[in-house]
């Protein structure tokens, strides 16, 4: 039985590619996970069912993308069904290259401050490369928390929780 907690969102199936049922995919890691020759399967959540797809081959795509060919997907029409879907990879294939901030899914992680309690839901990473900001939504209010520095204490993906220690002024700044 597949333990879904051992799998990480690895990227998105962007669109079909070619006439052989190829899928152009992005990846949410700092390096291409498909460079690992032991990686044989991706998983896709289809209506609540976690379905494995065997990778029959792959090749570099344009930019930082990969073209995957999956068993049982032979035509562009079959491939089109999967466009726009998130795919998952077992965490052991992402060791050393997985960055949870890259794969942040809007509204999935609760942000809690050690002093003030619940801050809101993490929506995105914004700002600039030199000054990345965690964008947190609390009702109609947006709170920006710098990722540089010591504000983020812990990111626990399994509990869907980001623990922060921020000054009160950040809560009232925006």
C-alpha cells in the first residue's frame, strides 16, 4: 500500500508534447529529479485515488522542463487528460534537491507565531531573490514575513504548519 505521506509534490504536467503521448512537466526542486536513473514512477491524484504511472522514457524539454513518456499513454489525446495536474514523487528521490518553499501550494500551510498564535495561510513566496517574502493571507489582510533572517522557526509539511517568531509590528505593518 502506498503511504501518501512519503510523496512530495514534484511539479506540474504543463501540456502534451509531440505525437507519441509525451507530457511536458515542470519540477519544483532545485535540480531535475529525472536525472536520477532509479526514478521509475510518478504518481498523480485522480479523483482522490493516488495512481502510479511508470516512466518508460524521458528527455530534456525546453527550459527547465522535462518530457515524460508514461506507460499506457500513447497519444496526444490520452496525454491531454493529464495536462494541468500536479504529480508526486517518492521523497527518497528528492533527497538533497527538494526545496519545500519552491513547491508551496497556496492555502495549504497554516502559519502560526509562537507568541501571537495563528497568523493565517501561506499563499506564495514573493519579494525578490535577495529578499524573499512569505505572503500570508488572513481574511482580507496580507502579511509579509521575510524569509531571510530568523523569523521562520520550522516548516512541518506533514502537519501543514509553518512556525514563525515575528515582531508584532509585522502583523500590523500592511
